[in-house]
DNA sequence: TAGATTGTTAATCGATTAACAATC
DNA sequence: TAGATTGTTAATCGATTAACAATC
């Protein structure tokens, strides 16, 4: 497969899972990793992993495995996610603060560039390394800082307003932590996190 | 398809997505919903949705759509997720508090039955409607309250310890909010939430 | 009736897996 | 050399989709 062709949804999803495992493996000081080890952490079949990777080059060494660092770079190249990306966070409450002080985004080159809230009490308050801004400034700030990714960390009742404001500010990818269904234009991607639904799914396989 | 057969991973995953959409649609007062509407919110093809549902019965009305309530019940029956389920939360910090005060679990019949923390300062403190318990009591409390689902809301450094304690307490399904890779026995399911990785994946499709 | 939407078929495409030679 | 693990083939299975008759 050529890197200039568009990946299928399945391949891109799996490659990003490998990215996660490799990032952690590197932190744990592992220089090398085998397809079998990646399989254990991702629940993706080891043959599938080797097949996915070998479509882009011969990254591994037979009898040895893959070099963690080198493979990480190759996958970043394939997914075109090298470099820094800016993100806007809406909601400076408990969840917003938790996200702002988590290292999980920074580790993958995603920088939380601004935090917004509607509550006048919250504006100006320190959240992680930032200060909360007013929702009135969202369009200006997002354009200035080249932000196309927004995270919604507000209650379901205000989630649609938050989404509208982000989209109005030019955001194209919305990560929704509320349970609300969001109505958005066709050129905007919405990802909704719903741990409850994932748990119900997990329970099914536990019960059967 | 017969309900007594085990669902494939793909079917179960899609059915739980329908569950999420139907739950919200009902809250929004929608009595009926079409496969096309579910498709818009889930990005799952409408034919696929009708096909998934029709494998278990004729739940819809031609020209009309599906009754939200009735379909919700049918899917709950298929996924065997009716009734209440108890959950243990490890971590009484910002993220733990955010989870404890979110309605997202309750909405799907999942009750947060206990919260644990290692920090003596936190123990006894009110978090949502509960008080934080000591990790020393985790095994006893989980067994008493029939808990087989645990949520890890602690920093990556302590995630493995939290997982070990939960597993020792009889938990079989672990939802991991930290970025750490967890080593667990084969009979334990681990779901790791990593919004950064999901965003990298979304960005790929935005860029291409 | 006219319009809408389901249920189902048929055809295609991608995912999955076991097996194993190649080779480190 | 012996053991381990990749890269690749070949075969199967499930997912996806368009199309449309059935029917509300």
C-alpha cells in the first residue's frame, strides 16, 4: 500500500491503537516490541498487526521484533500526525479541569491552547497552565491559534450550545464528553465518549 | 438470528451504539425514530442498522420507523443489560469527582456503588452522593456489593496498583481512564479511554 | 392514493486467521 | 545452530452497500 492513498477506516483505527501502545512501551523503556506483545495490549490479532505494518514497509526484524522508536515514527508518518496540534476545551468545571491537568494529550503532541466557560465566576481562573476565557472570545481565539479540534466538557444541557460555538469558530473535529446527541454540519466530525455504553458492551461478553 | 446465540463483537458494539442514541432520543421526547436518523448520529449505514435489528425480529413499521421505547427494550433484552449494575470507582481526584457527579452511568442503569482512594486526606470526604473509602476495604466492599466493574481514575503511575486491587477484589471488567498499559489476567477485560489517540485518528480523516 | 421507510436480497469488499517459509 | 518472530499466502468469514419489493 502506498502512503499517498487514503487509509481505510479500519486500518487508521488500528494504527492509532498501535501508536498508543508504542508510546507507553517507550515510556516503560522497552526498546523493542513484538507483534504478539502489541496484540496482548490491543486485543488485535498479531497476524493482523504484522499485515497492517507490512503494507507500508518492512519495519521489523525476524526473530527480534520491531524497534519501538522507529515504529512510532513510521506510524506517525503514515497517520500524518507529526508535530503539534492545538485544541480548545469548553467547560472549566470538574471534568474540564481534569482534562486540562492530564498529560494524556500532551503525550501525543496535542496542546490544550484555550479553555472556555460561560460562567463569569470561572473566567480568568487558573485551570492547569491556562486561564479560562469567556465564550464570547471563542471565535477570535480559535482562529488566532489555528484550532480545529474542540473538546466539550459541559453538562448535556449546554453541549449543543458549546458545539455550535466551536463550529462557528471554525472547529472541524469535536470530542463530546457529554451524553447529548449533537446536531452538526456534514463537514464536522463528532466523537462521543460514553463509558456507560462501552461498559454495557463489555458486560455482554462477560455474561455470555 | 437467535438471541441465545452469542453476538459477534461487531453486532454487539453497534447495538450498544443504538442504545445510546435511543436513550437520548427518548430524553428529547422522540416517540419514533427511523434507521436514517440513527445513522446520522452513529455514522453507521442505515441498511446495516435495519439488518442488525431485523435479525432479532420485526421491530419497525414500514413508512413509519421504530418506536423509541420499544426498540430500547428490545436491544436491552438482546444485550442482556436490563436491571441495575454496580460499579467501583478508584480515584477521588478531579476526574473521579467528575465521573461520580455525572449522570452518564445512571442513565444506563449503572450505579456507582463505591469510591476508593489511597490518600488518607480524601477518605471519608463526600464525592457526589458517596463518601470515599480506603483502598484497604476494596476487596470486602466489592464482594459485599457484588461489583464486577471497576473504573480507574488515577494517574498513570498508580493505575497498575489500582487494577491489581480491583482484580484482587473480584472485578472482571476494568475501564481505564489513564494512559497506562495494564497487565491483567486473561479473564479480565480492559477498556482504555484515550481521547488523544481518537483525535489523532479523526485528524487523519480531516487532513486527507 | 402518495410518500415514506422497513425488511431482505444479492453482490462486493475488507477483516480475520492459520500456516509456514524466510531470516534474524 | 536453535529459537524466535517477521512477512506473506491462501482461504474463510463477516461487514458493507445498493437496490427494491413490501407495506404502513
